[in-house]
C-alpha cells in the first residue's frame, strides 16, 4: 500500500503524490464517465434524430418564414400623423394611400374626445394645374426665371 504524503508546490498542496512536484508540471483534469448510461444514450439518439430531420427537411416547408410581397409602386396602407389645426388645437390626420383619401380628427385637450373635422379624396386633384393659388402664379414664376436667365446670359456677353 502506498503511503500518502502532502506536497506543497507554489503554495498549492496536493495529496497522494509520492514524488515531489516541480513547477513545470500542470494539473490534469480527469472526467469520469457517467454512471447513468441510459440518459447519455437518450440524449445521443435525440440529437441524431434532430440532425437527420434537419438534413432531410422532414418538416416539408412548414414554419418557413416568407417575406411579405413588396409593391413596386411604393407604400400602401393607412398612415396616421399628428399636426396643429389652429392656434391651440391639434389633430390626427389619417391618409389612405389605396383609396387616395385624407381625413382628420380634432383632439380636444379638455375632454377625452375626438371630433371628425374633414375628409376628401385627392384622386383627381393631381390633374388640376391651377387651383386656389396665391401670388405668384406658376406662369409668373416661369416668366421671372426666364428673365433672370436672359439677364445672366447678356451679362456674360452671349446673346440667346
């Protein structure tokens, strides 16, 4: 039977060592096998089944996340944003891009209510060239730009 002795190396005590330890020796970690082999086999078999399913794709495409289709024309749906309606009043503006409609609700800060204010479609508004315009009119702006370009060309010494 071996005798046990206590050896100290770098202020570390190790029991059961017959020969003296030198500082260049490194500790060795030994992992003992599990005494419950059934649990290890169950885990190993489960991992093999999962790996096989992933490789063979037995889920037949279920659970695959697909992106929503993107419309080429731009954004779609209803958008909401807030804005000031009057000196102290604020509102919620709703815009439906699919039906080309805008509507507004006024939010009363003294009472918890929203009041419907206005609604309109802008479907045909884009076909109007001049409606409810303040000065200068688009023709006046066009004339001013042409005059400015003409003066620049004349001052540079070239004629149009």
